[in-house]
C-alpha cells in the first residue's frame, strides 16, 4: 500500500516519525467548520486515493462530510475512546455520520457496544481492532529489586479529572494510614501544569499531596519523552482512570513486562487478568485501590516478575502490529472496492468489563 498522511495542523506529534518512514504529509487548509471540510475534500480529490482512513471523532467528521457528494474513494472511520457520554444527544448525532462510511472502527469492544446501542444504523457495522504496540521501543527489562525496597509505581496519564489522580492520592493516603509497614512510591507523569484541561486538577492533586504529607511518596511530574525508561524503573504501572478506550499506558507497560494495576473499565479485562498479569481497580473506591496497593507491596520480586512475563505474553498475543495491520487491511481493501465489509473483531473475546462499562454508559 502507498500511504500518505493528511492533517489539518502543521507539524504535530508524529511528524518526525512520518518523515523518518518516508510517508508524505500534506496539511489541509481552512480555519474550521465548512471551510475545513471543503479543504479536506479538495485534498481527497487531488490525491485520488483508493481509500481514506480517518482517526478520531473530528477527523472522521471532516472526512464524512467531505465525502457527502459523489465519493469515489472508500472510507473507513475510527474512534479511540469509550466516553461515558455515549447516550448524549450530541454524541449520537455525530455518530450518525458514521453511516456514511464503508466501515467504522473502534479500539475497544466497550465503545463498539455503546455505538451499536445508541445509534441503530450502526448495529452490526462496527469493528473492534485493538491498538498495536512497538515491541522494540517498549521491550522487557529486568525487574528492579523489591525486597526491602518500597514498591515503585509509575502512572503515565494526563491530569484531566477522568484519569483520577486525586482518587489515587486518596487511596495512597488510606493505604499508608491503615498499613504503616507497607511502603510504596508513585511517580505520575502527565501533561504540563499549564495545560488548559489539566492545570486545575493538577493543582488540586498537589494540594492533596501537601495536606496528607505525601511529598515523599507521591511525585507529580510533567510529561516525558522517555516513558519506556520510566516503566523500566517501576515494579508496577498503574492507571486508575474513571474510563478508557484501550489504554496505551497499560499496553506499553505489559510490553515492558511490568504488572499492571488498571481500572476495571472498558476492555481492561482482556489485558489485565487478576493476579496473573496484574490487578483490577475500582476507580470510585479508594479503599479498594488501597487494598490492592498493600497487596502489591507485599508481593515478592519473583511474583512480580512472573506477572510481568505473563503480561508480556498477553501483549504479544493481542497487540502485535502484524496482526492488527491484517485486520485493518481487510477493511481498507473492501472499502477500496466500495463494498461494505463484514465487521472484524481483534480480539474476538468481549470481556465482562466492556459489557459493564457499555451498559452503564447507555443507561445514563
């Protein structure tokens, strides 16, 4: 396949990687709204693609609107989160546009179930394809010594409320209060303090750390570019979010052979097997999180290493780029023929955490 990238912002997070891979990248004009739709359509017409693959809600919407009249290309659109707002009127209206595409993809069964439950025209038309992981960048490293040392926990997440940084700090406080002998540290790497959506929550988290006197055990950092190195220094990688799609941080941690402590939401049940690859958390229950923290602090190096290895095996089973790519190829080739493909599911297993998350979101 010959691939070209179209964005509507110059540069961007993946610009250097695209350049190294030799993938041409063009930038659509327009300031937003209909002018951007017109620019995207003009780019499609001039590029004459066999198929367009659009990621995330806004790019998908632009691609769908740009394809309303005399579309000559296949169209595959995707979403990457499983927001609890699935039943909200605005979300449902936006997702109606997915009916214009040849195929719709999401990276979690939870979000697929939400979409099918709230937009009748999408039932039986949505595929689930998990994210892939770069197993060269995120590679297993020896577990650091734990016996006689504090349990080192790393969290890679923004400071938005949905990531639950304050709930995690509350859980650490309760764990240290109830079990003084248990020792653990948390290094949370997230968006900078000035980030618009995270600055207030980060300030609340910093105030909570100060109030509980946890400065030595909970450290709040800006985002870093070498997160794989931070995983390597950890005994456990955690993510206490209120909701997720398929969390990259947990996938990456498993590829690094680190046990995961992840909220039991969305498709986490397919990644984290309780006591085998890590532990599952109730993000709304700091006492339960505290109990799991104490449990992990008492886990031996050998047991942590075994959990990490099991997680690595599971990651290789689910998240290999060749397997993920094959699923996308099925949809892209069918779309290029302008034939609506049957949905694909990678993996086929729908975990109970996905069903519970979808049911709760659709009941709201």
